C-alpha cells in the first residue's frame, strides 16, 4: 500500500507522530481526515483486487440454450433432470426469465446475444414476413442482426469463439460454426459450416464415418460441442439444443415424449460439463443454461386472415391485391397494413375484431402499438394479437376461422409464468445455491461481457442482483 500511495503514507506517519491529543486540535483533525481517506482507499483497493481476480478466473463462458426450456424442469423433481438440478443447487437459478415479443426462438436467441430487444436487433420473428405469400425465408444469417453481438465483441478482443446450432449464426465471426437452419434443407447447414471441412472431420472422428449426421439429437450436438471444446477450448461457446421444443409442439407442456426429451437434454448438458472437465477448464468456466420461451397447450387454432378475406381486405396476396393481413407467429399474430398510414383500413380491422362473437373474442387479446413499443417489438406493424384460453394462430385465408387445435406452442405476449424460460448459472464468482429474481433475456449479455472483460456498451440489460458471491 505504501509503495502505491507514498505521499499518503508519509503524511500519515508525520501526522501520527506529531499529534498530541488534547493539545493540537488542528493536527488531530488532519489526522482523522487522513485516516478516513486511507480507509476509503484501502476499501477501493480491495475491491479492485476482487474484481481483477474475478475477471482473471473466468477465462471461458459456455451458454447452452434448451429450446422450450421451462423453470419447472429444474424446480420440479418429477422431471428427470439431475444435471440441471445439481447445477442449480451448486450455482444460481431464477424462478423465471421474461422472453421477448414474440416469444419465439430466433428473436429470443438474438436478444441473448445482443442484450437488446427485437426493435433494435431487427430479428422480429423466425420467418420473414413476405407480403405476397411465404416462400420459406427465415432470419438465419449473422448479417441480419443490426446490433453488436457477444461473438463480434469477443472476436474483436482476440478471443476464441464458436457457435453450434445457434439461430441467426450463418457466417458469424467465429472459428467453429454450424448454423441453425430452421426448416431449410440440411445441405444449407453443411454448406455454411465453418471451418472448411468441419463436417467431414465430424463424420470421421466422432460419428464413425456415417453419411448423415442426425443433428436433431441433442446428444449428437453435445458430442460435437465436446469435440470443439477438446480441440479448441473456446473462450466463448454458444450452443443450442432444440429437441425439447420439437416434442412440446407435438404433445404440449407434458407427455412421455416431452419428458424423454428433457432427460436427453439434461444428459447432453452433462456431456458438455464432462468435456469441460476433461479439457482442464471447468474451474475457469462460467456455464449459463437458459432458453428462449416457455410453452402453452393448444386447444384452438385461429385464422384471423379468414375474417379479413371475408371482409374484402384480402383478395389475392400473390397479385399484391390486399389492404391488411395478419402474420402469424404461433401464439401471436401481427397486423401489417399495405399502406402503413391507411387509418380507414385499420379502423375496419379493429371493428371486425370487436364485433366477433364472445366465444371467439375470448381467444385473443389485442396488444396495441403502445404495448409493442414498451416491450421493444416489431415497429412495422399496426398492432398484434396474443392468444388466450388455449388459442394459437395460423396464416390461412380460407376456411373456418376457428378450429380445434392440439399440441403446444409459444410466441405469446411474455407477461405470465407459463411462457417464461429458465436460467441457471454456475462458475467462479457465482453464488452457491442462490436465487435471483425473475430476470430478462437481455440481462444475459452483460453477465457474459463482465466475465470475459468485453467492451459491450450497447447491451441494455443488467447483471441480476444476487448472482455474484459476496
């Protein structure tokens, strides 16, 4: 301390030795003032040492997202998730994480990566709205993201970065990349995999020379991640497991296939942990396990475009003959106006909705423009609908507007527990057995930036209170 603050130490010594208590009040005051200054500086110095130690011990961050990940998977012991529960008990967890609107995979994952809402990062849905009818376009290339990402910030610092099966990751600035391709042909995944020859290496070294890798199996994704960890020990790895979501769409919130998928995702997390230990970096790694959205059971499907078509507002979208149309995103849908300033058509749509029979109106609620702005939703639409009472939406323009539904979905306005996702964090500096309040997906990026010492001022989230050990 004296070597760092020589003048302060000298003043301290001189005043201490010359003060005669009760005889020299001026020197006593100076003594007390310097004493207080020294305490403050010592405290600040100790804090700096703690922060320095914190950043030095976290050399690696692994983010695992389980698509359709819900807090009950680790809070309810009836789910076979021993790895998740063990990490929860040894680390920190949240009772829920607020998603974005719509609570869909691609916008949610991009918020995790950027720390901002969709209005800023520009990934509004999984699929791209196409006014003249869908052709299968999705948001999947990194250049679609309008804000800096954790990948770009880590890469700019010279860190090793990899991403596997992460949405909107094709051509990302990383060393190892196998992108999520949505419903596109698997040839796109392999064409855009990096580095060159990666898929051939995986087939040979991991999968015994098979012609086709089953990417949809979480354990196969975990095997690939383990191989990358052993080979490259990335400072930042983002990894997406997606089989739980697949079976929740089939069966809803519960079912034998859903429970098997959760157990498989849990064992896949265990495989990644084992790989980190084998690589000798487990004690220097922050592991975050989170997701993108929760899930709701579906009992009805609603086709609001059928109402618009019956009212003459949609005639032939392929010929661009329409005034208004809804774009469905599972549990929500969004009204696009051909002319965004067409207030007459907007009023007609609102009147159509308000005049529906009560048994139909109970299936949706309106999310107005002010609510959309408050949550950072798509700025291009007039308003949105969020499903209620088991309803989900589709884009059909003909036939009955309301039909029976089954299975499960997401995409709803994220203001209730069932649609929230989960969060577990384990690693150096993380409180053991702690719980943080309900957080937001945008809060994850600041945690990662702090651990890796990244300059990431664009993130709007905050590090949750109670995350770090005291």
